């Protein structure tokens, strides 16, 4: 396992440093926000609920992200994709960046072939890094101005701001709902479930249905744990529905109206 | 909002951002030093040039998402990534549960805590699973098998389906237009989710603004 230069002991030391850095930053901001929350009179229960519901919520998507590491591991080993998906990365970007670097080096096999040349491996690590760091340069410069602008508008017309904030969230959600209903998949590869079809529709309908059920249940029973677990439970149960449809009705599961 | 706290968040955030930038650039440098190779700058330049459109999405993401993520949430999210598929829905869910609004100091506190908790959990889960995959290839075969892979392919839809149930029920009057417009657009052209999100947000805000002016919301 440690014999390959892409996954040797040094690479594991790098990912360890990345994990420590990311967790230290998160703990720092969490502590500051927690203290401020207490000063503002937010109850400890609410603050704890924010931690537990967010942690539980993150389980299924995190496993999904870990699985995407497998996609890139054939070409890059496990550690570089792991580093990239722990910081800044998202699978769409990392795959595109890796392919772009390979093509720039004159390799046309894509990410399905193992990289054996350390120089090309190093080039890919540079391309992945340089292509993704612009937000980290911009944020220290413009974030305070953006936040001040939003804060000024909010203080002048709070009702309009509330409507616009809700609309922004709804627009974001609509983009994903729209993709589940009519988004296209990867035309080059016949992958079940990447285009809009039975599985994406089942995932949407089931998660909406389960969430409405838990919301109604919470209104009736008024239990904190239902509120905290409603979203992660809805997601996991909807994924179970997808697995069941895919396992027991494979012909129906394969139906996609957008390829 | 308390200027003092917000000013401090920006000061800390800037320090962490610059430290992150330096740290992330050190990673390829360390790989080069360790492997004792330095790639041809022309190859790196060509690779970066061919993904230059990510610079545009990077700018759009900072401008569009930071008002929703809050200051602390933005500083955290842009370091740890996976914003749209994880950090943003996590923040929205936490604000709904805590019954606080975005762009208030309570919202700022809750989103920061939620995104920090999500980041730590995600980092640990990814680490555990990647180690299992790396040292037990059979497990990675099972997880990426035809049985389970489609479920993880739909995980984004289960996130946004659950969120939709909360938001659309509450704001149904301003929800119809963006869903219909985005879906209709996708039947003609699919620009990819990176472009589709800003389009959805702008259309939704325009529709909501018209409804507000007509006093329908």
C-alpha cells in the first residue's frame, strides 16, 4: 500500500496535516460563534441542536463524497483525491482539472489509467490547486463589503430583504429540483441514474414525502429529536427507496427521459 | 448586528483565508520536493488555462453564496469546499430548526456552528471511508456496486427534496415560477449546475420582487 509514490507515507502525512488544519479552523469558528450565541441569549439546546443535526445531516453526503474518491483513485491513488475533496474540492471540478492536466501533458487516456510518471502527478496537483484558489484570494478582499451591503439593505427594508433571501434559497433549491426533473446525464457514458429519470424523481418525491411526514409528526408530538433528525432521516429513507427500486425493479429504474 | 463581533469575524476569517491559501500552495510544492520533480510550467499553465472557466464560477460563487452562508460560514465553506451539495443545505436546515433568519446575528451564529460541525463530521467520515477503501478494496467494490452506486448518485436530490419540502410549503407563492422556469430551460439546454444555480437564483429573485411589488407576498 505504501510502495506506490502516489500513496506513500509522505502523502499520508500531508493528508493528516490537512485534516488537522481544517478541523482546527472549524473548531476555532465554532467556539467564537458559540460564545457569541450565548451572549445573544440563544439557548444551549438550540446551539447543541445545530451541532448534532448538522453532524447527522452530513453523514450520507460525506459517504457520497468518499465514494467519489474511488473514481479518481485509479489514476491518482487514494491520497491526492482525498486531500482535494477535504479542501475546496468538488468532484466535478477535480475530475475536470485532472483530465485537463493530463491532456496538457499529452496523455489522452483520461482518468481511467494509472499515472506512473511522478512529474505528471506533480503537474496534476498544481493544476488542481491553482484552478481552485481564486475564491480564497477574493474573499478576504470583498466579503466584508458584500456583507455590509446586504446588512445596509436589510436595515432599510427588512420585509423586502426577507422575501429576497427566501427567494435566493428557493432559486438555489429550484436548480437542483429542475435537474432532477429534466437535467441531462453524461452523454458519453451510459450511467444509470445520472440523467433525469425514475431514480432522480423517486429520490425527490420520497425525500419530500418523508420530510412532510416528519414535519407533521413533530407538530403533533413536539419532540426536539424529530426536528433534528427529520432531514437526515428523510434523506436516508429516500436513498433506501432508490436502492429498493434499483434492486427489485431494475428495468423501471433504468428509465431516463434525459440522457 | 454587533459591529464588534462581525469585525472580529472578518479579521479572523481573513487570517485563516490567507493561512489556508499559503498552506494549500505548499501541498504541490511539498509533493514536488518529495518526488524531486518539477513539472514543466507550460504544461501546468496549459492545464490551468483549459479550466479557466472555473475562475468565473469562483467569482460568481463568492458573490452569490456569501450573503446566504453568512460571514463565518463563508470563511469556513470556501476552505473546506462542497458548498452547494453540503454546507449550504446544512446551514439552511440549521436556521430552519433554530427558527432564525439569514442576515441576522442569530443566523450568523447558527450557520457558523452548523457549517463547522458539518466540516468536522465530513472530514472524519471521508477519512474513515477512504482508509477502509484503500486497505479493503472489496468494500470499495461493494459501495460502488450497481446496487449502492445509484443511491449515492441521487444523494443531492434527497438533500434538496427534503429542503424543498420545508421551503416550498412555507413560501409556495414564490416557488412555482423558479421551478417551472428552470425545468423548462433544462428541456432546451442544460448549462450544468454551476451555471444553473445563479440562473435559478436570479429568476427566483426577479419573480419574488414582482410579487412583492404587486403586494402578493
